[in-house]
C-alpha cells in the first residue's frame, strides 16, 4: 500500500481561504473564485485537498466542508476521466469510510459525491461499492445505516437502468429483498429511504421487484398509517405508480386502497395530500376507473372540491392582498421561456376553420407563479379528468356543492367554486347547459369582484364556456362578456390582466368573425394596454392581437384599424434589439397581422422583410462560426431564425405577388438553401413552409433554384419528422403546379416516398391529406410518370381527401387523379367504390371537373354493363347512391 497522502499546510490554507471567499455574496468575488478554481484544476492533487477538507478536517465548520465536497462533485462531473488513479482511489476510499459521519449535512454531501462518481460509468469500475453500502445497512450505528441508505437512494435514482442490466451481474436480486427488510425499521428516516429506493424500480417493471411484488404491497399496507409524513408520502407515491404498472395486484384490495387514498388526500401534511391526490389523476386514465370509483364519488367529490381552495400560504405567496400592482415592474426570473410553434400547413375541413391537432392550452395554469404543482392544481386537474370519465353523472355530486360555494360570503370559498365550475366545463358541458343562462351572467358579475384573485379565476372559467357563449344570440351573453373582459384587460392588477388577455384570446378563437362589429372597441382596449402593461403581460398581449388577426382575417384591413394597431407594434419593433427574445412573440403577432391585412400591410413591409432576412443571415453566420471554432463562439439561438422564416411566410402569404421586388433585392433564396439543410428539424420545417409560400407568390425567383432544392425536398420526406415531412410535401405540390410538365425530371426523386407515406399505418391526418394532394398534383402535371402507380395509392388517396373542403388544392389534386385514370383505367378498377365516394364528397366542383367525373363514372358503367353496375352500386350506402344519382345520373 502506498503511503497515505498528506496535504501541504500552505496549500490547505489557500484552499480554505478560497472556500471562505466563495461564500461571499459579492459577485465580483464569486467570479475571481471561479477563475482560481479553474486554475487549481491544473494540479492533479487539488481534488485530494477537497476530499480531505470534506472528510478529515473536522476542525472546520460544516458548511465549508460540505462546499468543498460540492466543488469536488462538480470536478468529478467535468473532469473525472482525467483524474490520476491514485486520486480517484483516495476519493473512493474516503467516501466509503465517511458515509457514516455524525453530521447529516456531511453524510448527504458524501452520498452526492458517491452517486456522481457512480453515474460517471464507475459502477462497473467500483465493484465493492454496492456490496459495501448494503453491508453498512446492517450497522448498529444509526449514522452509518442512514448515510449508506441515503447514498443508495441517490444511486437508485441516478442509475436505475444500469442496476437492472447484465452489466453488473443483477445486484437488484440481492438489494430489493434487502430494502424490503427495512420497511419495518424503528427509524422513520430509514423506513422512508427503504421505500424510496424500491419506488425507483416500479415504473420500469424491474424483474427483481416483480418477483417480490406481493410482499412489497403487503409491506406498503403495513406502513399505511405511519406517523412519519415522509413515509406516508412514499407509500402514496408507490401506490400511484403501481396503479399504472401492476393494477392486477391492486384490484383485489381496490376498495380499501380508495378509502385509504381518500383519507390521505385530506392529510394534514400538504406533501402527503398532494402525492395522494395524484392517485385520482392516474386512476382516471385506467379503463377500470368507472367501475371501481362510482361507489365512492359521493365521498371523493367534496374532498377534491375542498382541496381546490387557496391555502393561507398560497395567498401570501401570491400576494393575494395586494390589489394594485400594475406599476411594479416584473421580476425577470418570473418570465417563462415561450415556445414558438413553427408553421405547419394544414387543410381546411368541412364545417370548421382549420382543424389543428393541438393540445388544449387552457389547462389549469391560473396561478403559475407558485411552486408549480400544488394540491389546488392537482385537485382541479383530477376533477377535470374525472368529469371527462363520468360526464354528467359527476354533476349529481357537484351541483349541491356548487350552489353553496358560488354565492359564499368568504372570497376564498367563492373563488374555489368558480375554479370548480371551470374544471368540469369540458366533461360536464351537456349537463351544465340548463344552468348556464343563469350562471354566465353571475360569472360576468364576478369579473368586477373586489378581490383580484376572484377576478382572475373568473376570466379563466368563462373562457372554458366560450364555445357555448358564442353559440347563443350575441347580444345576450357575448356582448356583455366581451365588454367586461375588455375592462379586465385594463385591470390594475397584473394577474388579472394576464388571465383576461388569455381568456380573450380563447374567446377570439371561438367567436371568429362574430367579433367584427366590435373591432374598433376591441382594438381601442388592446392598444391602450400597450402603454399600460409591464414586461410579462406584453408578451401575452401580442398573442391576443395575433389571435384577433387570425380570427377576423381581412376584416381587419380598414385604414382606421390599421392606423390604431400598427404604430404601437412598429414602435416596439424598433425598440427591440436583434438579440432580444421578446422578438419571438412580436414576430408571431406581426405574421398573423400581415396575413390578415394583406395589401394593408404594404407600407410596413420593407423594414420588416429586411430585418427578418438579417436575422436569418446573422443566425446562420453565428452557427458557421460556432461549428468551426466551438471554443471561441457559442451556438446561436436558432429560434430567431425560425420565427423570422415564419414571418417571411406570413408576408409572402399576405402580400402575394407584391413581395416580388423585395425577394429580387435580397439573398433570401441562398439563405433558404442553407436553412433547408440545417440539422434542426424546426428550421427545415419553417424553410419548407416559406419555400411553398414563395413558390405561390413569385415563382420566377424560385425557379432557377429548383434543381438544387428538389433533391433536398426528396430527402426530407421522412415521416419520423412529421412536420418537416408535411411542409416538404406541401411545397413539392405547390412547385409542381408552377413547373407543369417541366416537373418530369424530378418525379423519381419524390414519388416512391410519397406513396410509401400514404400507405403507412397511423400517419397523422394532416400529413395524409397533404401527401394525397401532392400526389394528385404530380399526376396532374406528369400523368405518364405517375399513373402507372395508381393502384398502389388510389384507395388511401380517396379516403384521405373525402373529408376536406372544396378548394383550389383539392381541385388540382382531383384533376390529377382523373387524368391518371384516363391514362391507366385498370389502376382504379378494384377500388372504384372508393373513387365514387371521394367524388361524392364534392359540394360544387367546377363545371369542367364535374364533366371529368361524369365521363369516368359513365365510362365505368358502360364498360361493366347495366346488370353488373346495379350489383356494384347496391353495395353503396344510401346517401352515396342518392348523391351520385342526383349529380351524375348513375
């Protein structure tokens, strides 16, 4: 054995001095400490000093020793592979010797250090670690047992996969039975560690645990009423996870488990109550939910409703007593990063605007500044999902409670009632309809409650009923609701402003052109809010303006509206620097506005276009620098480029041909060529959307690049990246319409992939529709090349296009299919019924297209003869038969 390492006294003093300084609040001191630490990392035995301070230097105060260990942990994370053997061995042995330090802080620090070394791939190279820690569990000394368990819990959290792999000779076969023995230990801290360790292996259905699943569940039941909250919390967490993966084992005890969880959801320790409340959320996703829970609804409903009240601590944290805070600037840390949703091209369907497959965004995020998830939110979310399971059956239990809550004199209770009403809106909508004529006016009244927290939740709840409001005559509910919501947008409380702006955006989406009569009034308010809002709410205001533009479209294009709206937007646009992330929501907003205003946007278009091109160019240049010299230059934030490309798409779509001169005077096509090959899918997605829009707006500038662009489009027909693939497909279709027969040399680059995609199972609807349209368009311009494959795509082609509205894209696609059928009639014979169905989906095709349909239908009928045609058309559903007879006389 080499002789024990000893620190040099002077070096030790230097490091202690550093550790002391690093606890100073002064940032410049902090910075110089960081630099000196980096320099010290050049010395191989610097890390020996750090472990020495942590484990041996008992004369120092604990925070300093712990800090030394945490700095060592960061070094392990960054440079462990460069540690000399002597150093890493010294650190490992010191850790194992000191895991039982008398100080809980030092034990925890050693545990963090151990798991960090273990997760650097060192579990294999430290074979004695797990056996040693398991052995220490049996120590008579509490500190040693607790320290070892703390370390094991961290290792189970960080390295669960490796522990359950062949790499380590399956240590869990020994560890899990060992952990189970400690469920009955006399120390609550140790019982809690033991459950937490086993809990890491439930979701992955780890074999070693599944073998002992019954004793595990029995042990959990034995601890169900443990006096230690941390133990009860871990029991609840285990049961929630078992519900997902081993429902079969819980079912025999389900009645008792539900009774138990009802109690725990009311636990006086909020952390336990929150874990227990997750049970209802998880149960709602299981098919057995209805049958196992229906008998308990009358008990569960009041418990969840009760959990939806703000706790006293929530109110303090939310500054619920401060009514007016509009003049107080926002704390920059509170502003969440926004995610830009890149453009995806979609088809319009029968009976509605664009069908977006979006996640519901009106989740219960009315108080997103407190620690994000709490009992109130969890209870509300649980009520929401249960309302979706039980539908109107839930109302039997809710309505009696609601009456009492909604008119309660205590604002906290009344507020929770309004939240309940919003939470059940989706699931219980049908059953609520009879009550809405009196509830909606009551809620509109609550919008002017004297408590800000009541006003803000009311905004949200009303937005959940916006669909119903819009379905009624506008003067009864829509007009008063809009009038009051607009007042709330100008509330003197920031939380209310935010809630009102979000609610108004939802109302805009539902009401669409119903809002046109009130536009002047709405714009007045939104523009006034510009001068009033602090930073965070400005970002939401942009969204409300963008949504308004999307909802009313060209109705916004009136000189007086443009005069109100554009100056404040352009003023913000000029204030913001190119590096400012606030550009994202502003660019998104301008994109919607440009699309709505069309020619009305012309006066603003040049500077906006120029800046977008610059943003793309800057980002690409920065990315090149980063690639060639990663140490010198950091990677750019590509969102700037994505949002800029999307705004350029908006301009091209809104301005059409008038964008031609701007394109002519810029290098946008060169930049797009680079963007289309970017590693990041969202960049490619947005550049293909822009390619399609420029193809429609000014093809003369795109055409010279087609030979370069087409191979790239072909390689991006990869359905793993749905949105990239979708936009590339759409762009190919737009290009083929412009190219006409000159598309011929490029067909082979794309056709096979398109046919493969249209036949893939589980392809999203939007992608199927765009693929069908593009195949149809390729067949329209180059029928000889595409028609031979007709039989391979005709059936999914017909089924994916029968539901979209009559429009230009559908028109060109169907012309293509008819042309191909005339070239290769045999390709459609087996699936002719699908073609008939697709033809019948047209409401009013143009005359020459109707003639094409007529010729094909009658040609087929004459080919097979009266008798066979009658037999064939007897298979048609009645509505199809009637439509074809009425429109085409077959």
